[in-house]
C-alpha cells in the first residue's frame, strides 16, 4: 500500500502475514482499518454528488469528553479508553446543533468517506420518504406492481410497507459467518466478494438475485425478519419510481439540498446496481449533518427537506408485535423497527441507525443530542459491545 502507518500496523502479525487488502479480506480485522475508508479502491463505486460548499454547515464549540466516566454492568471506564478499545474510527457528539466533541483514529478524518454498512438502509429510507410525499405513493402497493420482475419471488405479494419494516416472509438468511448458501450468493452478486465457482446457479447480479428471492411458508407482516436484500430492493424501487439511478436521486433529493460537503460514494455490482442496503461511504461530518437533520424533523435553514410526517412516523413507538416476534430478540427488547430505523424503547425515546462493524447514528430528541460513531471493529455484530456503546450514549446524554 505504500503507507508507513499501515505497514507498521500489519508488520509481524502472525494471523495476517500478508497485508495486501483484497476482496477476500477487506472485511476482516485488521484490514478493516484501511479498507473501510478506501472501499472505492476495492469495489466499483458511483459518486454521490454533494454541494462542495466552503463553509461548515453547523457550529463547532468543542469540549473535552475524553475523561467522561462511563458506567456499564458494574465497570467504569473513561470514554477515551472505550473508543480506543472498541476500534472507533470517528466519534462525534452534537448538542443543540453545536458539535461539542470529536474523536478520530486510524485512517479516518472529518472529511474521509467511511463505509457505514446498514446505516445505508436508514439513509435510503430518508430519500424514499421524500419520494413518497412527492408522488403520494400508497405504501400498501405490492412490489410486483412496480417491479414486475419480482413475480414468483418472495416480493411478489409483499407490500412496500413490508419491505420498509423488515417483515417480508422470505427464506433469506442474514448469515455473517458466510456459511449459508443464499448469503454466499447474495454477497457474491453484490461484488463484495470474489465470485465463488462452487456456488450453484449463481445470480448474474443483485437485481437477478432479488427477482428470485425464495418465499417462506409464513405470511408477510407477521414477523420481523432482518434481511438486507429488502433494502437493496428499496433502492431498485427508487430507480423505478424516478426513472433515474439511485445515487443520482440520493444526490438531488437529499445530499445537495442538505449541503453535504465531502466526497461520498456507493458500491455497485458489475451491472451497475447500487448496494443501497449497505454500500454507502460518507464522511463523519456529512453523516452528522444528515443525522442532525433527522433530529430536526427534516428542517434545514428556511425549508423542509425530509417530510416531518415521515420522521415522526418512524420515531414514535407504535405496535411492535412484529418486532417482538423475531426469532432471536437481543437488541432493544422493548423496541421496534420502522422504515429502516430502530426505536430503542428507552426512557428518552432515543432512536438510531445501526451498521455492522460498529457504525451508529444515535439521536436523543429529549436531550437534543445527536451522536455518530464509525468503526473498524472485527466482529460484524457484537451485542456486548453494542450494549456498552448504548451505555456510552446514555451517559453522554446525562452529562450535558
């Protein structure tokens, strides 16, 4: 790579004797430290155009939270220690519209595009909400009415609302170990992995995979079933509804009006389909700006960008029977999932976006608090670390 810091990071590591980053290892630690801010050098991407203005679109009044004591399960640690131990790349705290704390590590800076994985789902929901209002779209519409190619798949009779809330009845397995055959096909067709010749009937691309996603014996709308392809399908819906590429729509309707300033991109399969479920790379400052926009109900300067009704809908706790009926309820036992955002069920009605390997948007509306975290953690999902970070977010809120 020709980077001294990266060379030193990898030197002498017995687990990773070779430190060339490839599609085989880019999501494995410690390669993640470099790859998560250099995805465009590994996978085909499209630019998401931003405003590129020369001013900071939020106020900055920094304080030192590094020594804040965080209490979690009987243990106390300084915030700075936790951020370091949890492989945090960027950590930003905004209170009442002012950036009050920032932390950067590894290869990440305020302007660096960092992949945010499933926070891409939450961002996709925001632009979809704009479209819903513009065209007065009925969310009970069946997917196959808009995308006929999905007839015969799990999506044929599923509604847009089923897709938004992750209660489509399908046979997909979200298996980050990579052992499930259907997950291997999924990752391969997105361009995130090297194509495996041993996979039978490998789909040619993401949209072919979505068009053939198998159903389950269950009914739609009964049970929360986290399935990333649902959010890729949402990106495809956006393209059909607008007759434009997903990344162009995201730019025109959300990124430019919000005056985001730094380079952003999204991964593509080899046919040009956008990975709207997890492929967005965005700078820490720009993700913070988007997150604060959500806290402010989509209002920016003198206008509304994201409909208030859309944000109010996914932030207010409502019937959560589908969410509570999931097979393995570990995250937010009193929470909910609505339009690609989590409702925590906590006292301050916090809501959030979560991505694998430690990506977080955390919004506490009662405390007027917005927190963004980007990470290169080794585990795709680690519930213990997630719960520790929830304690971090809560203690920050209690300290201001």
